[in-house]
C-alpha cells in the first residue's frame, strides 16, 4: 500500500505517548492495513519520523516485524519495506462445539500449523471437556517440538460469554458450564494468557482478519450449525455489546403463531426452523413418514438422520430435502432482513456446518434479503460463504488471542516471552 493512500488513524484511536501503545499501533497498521514503510506509518499516525523509526527498530529486534525487501522509489532511495512477522510465536485456537471439539496450533496470522478434532458431547461438562482439550493440545505440542513459543490460547464456546471474565453466562444447552472459570483452568495448565468468547464472535474476527471479509469495516458473520448465531463487525471492530451477547439472532421470533418449542423456553424462534438441530428433527419426521425416500433409507441404515443427510439427499435431487433447505434459507433471510436494515453491512458471510449446503441454501436466503431489505441497504450488499469452512472456529479463536496479545495491555508480556525484554 502506498503511504499516500493510507487512511489516517482517527484521533480516538491514536496511541497515548507510551512506547508500548505506540508499538501496538504500529504493529496493528502493518498487520491489518499493510502499511509497509516508515513514511506510511508516519502519515497514518501523525507520529514523528524519529519516534516511528525507534519503535520500528525495537519491533524488529523483538521479532514482531521483519524486513521484506525494498519498495517503490518516489525519487530518492527506495524504502525498505516491513511485514508482520507472524512466525514469531504460536497460539492455540479452540472451538468447543455441541458435538465435537477442535484444537489448532496456529501462527500469529491465524494460519493453522496442525489441527485435531474429536467427536465429543459438550454435555459431559466443563471438567471432562477441558481435560480432553488439554490432552489434545499437549499431543500437538509434542508432535511439534520445534514450533515457535506458545504465546496464548483463544477459546470459542457455543453460548453467551462475558468476555471480560471469560466465563459462560446462563448457557441454554451447556449444563454445568454457567460461570465456569474456563480462562483460569487453561491458564493454570499452560502459563499463558487465555481469552474466551462466544464462538460466532471468534468466527467473525477470523473472517475480518483472514477470510472473506478482509478489507471490510462493516459486515455480519452468520453461523448456521447445530445452533445459529451472528457476529457483528462495525468500523473494523468486533461489536460484542454491553454484556457480550450482541448478535444472538437464534431467538428472534420468526413465527409468533408457531408452537415449536425452543430450548430458551419460548416458541417460534429462528433456531427452531433453520438450525442443524431443527433440520435433523424435521428430517427424522420425513424419513419416518416415507415422504423422503433417501432419508428413509438413511434412517434404516444409521438409525438417525441429520442436517448433513438432508444436504446430501438434496444434492442428489431429492425434492423434499431441496424444499426443506430452501425453506430454511427463507427463514434465515427473514431474520437477517431486519438486521441488515438496522446495521447496513457491506457483506453477510454464512458459515457453520449447514452452510456446507450453501449452493442449496443461499439462493432462497438471498432472494428474501434482496426483496425485503431497504434498497439502499442492499445496493452493494454481498452474501457469500465463509472461506474457512470447517476451520472457522479454530482460526477465529486463535485470532481472538492474537488481537489481545498484540494490544497495549499485553504487548509487554509478548515481547518478554520472545526476548526477555519489555517494550
């Protein structure tokens, strides 16, 4: 990026005059905006060239920035360009799903170095689940003895999370997890910083930094899996809300007259129409009634049918399953219409297990969104599938930790880990 094209950092985000906050700002601009020269960084921050050069020197010394060659000359000596040295350390990303756990060791750009997944029921409780996660982490570390140092852990949970404390709050499907000290449990085992968030917030952050939404300031990430949720990014920042539950669209009432009971205790929620659980329940009924022959065969073979079976049957042309996915897309579109009118995103990214049937789900979703949303809100709106597919949770959780490690509050801890010297 040419320094002349760089967007100046808003005054509210300019660093206070401490070495650590200045370093954190420079790292963020190189990492997220691609600013590569001293002139770029001076233009973007308003900081003097001497100060910027001093901070760059320090960041090169500790290993968070690296040289990548010479840039374009504008008449004098060609500037030496910078890059974010994402190989300096590693982080773990952990996705705790309802029916599985996934652990990934990544570099500081969220790129997975090794990922492992186990089938697992989260209803077994936090102690057993975290013990299994710890074992998976240690297996990965043992398999990669030459990996850069572990700097932090990010965890995504399928429930509301108070980000400040890292604790689940009244999770409707996670019995025994309410107020459990997930952060403290993992930190005591690995001796690094741990950050816990709702899994959809983590996925949204992954899309912002390393996915379909790179370069965008305002977008919505929608996860359609066993459950449904949305992550909101506004002005380039993840919006968690006052208590951390922003984007919980699963319990929007789609049909006030419906008798479908949701786990939250209410009826007519989006979750009861378009989630993986809802599709599985409807598919079971269609299989037992014989309305869908492929589903009936699958039920006879496996003893159960799931949303994945619906997708597979639809892909083979089963009209009942095609209609089921189309209806689910319409219901999702209805829920998103209000959110789009209020939030005015540039992009809606759809991920999660059910999104694997994207070619069958998205057409009806898009149709409702474009028909019912305000024309100005949809004029340049894109609706797309996630690039990360089944690894979105791990990548997003890892980047949740990275965002915190590179911020002013924890940058000293990271540089001390890397070199034994504080910023």
